[in-house]
C-alpha cells in the first residue's frame, strides 16, 4: 500500500526569492535524486488529490471542505473566503486570509453582518474557521468561479463570478465589499492591519453521490483532503508532527498533506518558509528509509502552479547510491 506525501510550495516558482530557491535540504535532495518522476498536467494540490478520488473539474471544493470542518454539507455550497483587495499600480490584487490575521471575534462579527445583508437572497453564511467562510446557496443559483489559489497575488479583473439565475453575483460581491468597508471591525484594524474588504466566491458545488476508498487514512490540516477522507469512510485526522505517527500503523494506504509552506510563501515571510522547510526535511524526509520498509512505495507529490511533479520511491530506491543530489530548484 502506498504512502503519498503531498507538499505544496516545496518546488518554488521562478519568481520566488533567491534565498528560498537556493535553499538546500539534505534529506529531500537525497531521496528526490533516487526517485522516478512523472508529471501530472494540472497545478495545485487539490487537483491531484481530487483525481485520486475520481473527481473531475470543476471540483466541488466548498461542500467537501465543509465536511472536512466537521459540519453538515448537504445542498449547494460556495466558499466565501475573506480577502484583502489592494490597488497596486493599475491592478486590483487579491491577498488571502494568510495576510489578514483574522481572529474568531472579528470573523463572527463580519459574517453576522454579511448574513443579515444576504438573508433576503437565501444565502446562509458559515465561518467554522476565522479564515474559511462558506455560504449555502439556493438551488440553481451557483455561479462559475475562479479558484482562490488561482487568484491570489493576481489582478482579479476578469476573474469575477459569472452565472446564477436570480442572484447577480458580481453585484453581490460589490455589496459584500460595501458591508465590510463600513464595518467597525475594519475601523479597528486599520491602519495597523489590512482591512478585510471583500470575500472571494469559489469552489461551488454539491457533495458527490459517492467516493471511492482511495486511502485508509488521511492525515491533513487541509480541510478539503480531510473532507474527502471522511466522506469516503477513511480515518481522517489532523496532520501529525512527524512520520512516526504514520509508521505506528504500517502498510495502510495513507495520504499526508504537508501544507505549512504555503502561508509563509504567500505572506512573503522567507524566514518562516525556510524554518518550515527544514522541519519537513527532518520530520518526514529523514524517515523515508523506515517508510519504505513499511510501504510498497512512497510518492512525494510536489504541486506547482501549472503542473504537479510526482516522485515515486520504490523499495529499490535505497540502493540507488550513485545518483547525484540536486538543489530543489533543479526539479521544478
């Protein structure tokens, strides 16, 4: 049974800071040098994970993630995540919740105001986490959207929601911005912290009727992956600190999502990224010899913006001693 380690933002884009692209991780380099590579022609971790469960695009992220939050997710749902839109030169650039530092009280107050405003449209707002918001949508009203991951750091012109029957989604987005601009939460936040001045609608859909049992266990803080685990009947738990928790029950098909690098990269915190990468190297890559003794294969899944590199290690990989190590950037 395989062990799949999904590690977003370990392979960095060409425009990442040089201090990150030049980082050296001894254990990761050792095992990537011994792996067999193949490319999955879609970017981002969700696309690769969804494909393991037979889900085609557009993937209904919202209801699956809501199930991963431990909440009931029947009906039509859409993510309505809090964001900061900033005018930069001649563009309106989106920054996600990783740049906001929202606390529970702030999120509750903002969501309550949005719920009061949109109740007449039949939307039901929820915020199981301060940085992850959702809305139940009346039947037939889901729009077509652009995923948050695809919009972060980019000009959102041309990315706004389209469709719906009665709800005019672009107007709804403008109304949400007006509600939040006048909110006392933002009056207290500015200028020390960025305003929570918009939401981003994305990930629309309904729960799939059924899902295959792709894994026995899903270990992740990522609520989309955890939701897939719960909905398919797998053991779904929060991400452990190291490989030791995986090897305590050897041989089971297991998905592990190590997504701690993404917030650091999006917020531009190079020290935090380097620290998180070093921790992954010690806690996960260093233990790969023991993982190979317990599993048929270890797959290291490295999502990028446009494609995902999958490095497969079979048990013979331990004897590929002559393969030269390369910097991580050489595998991107």
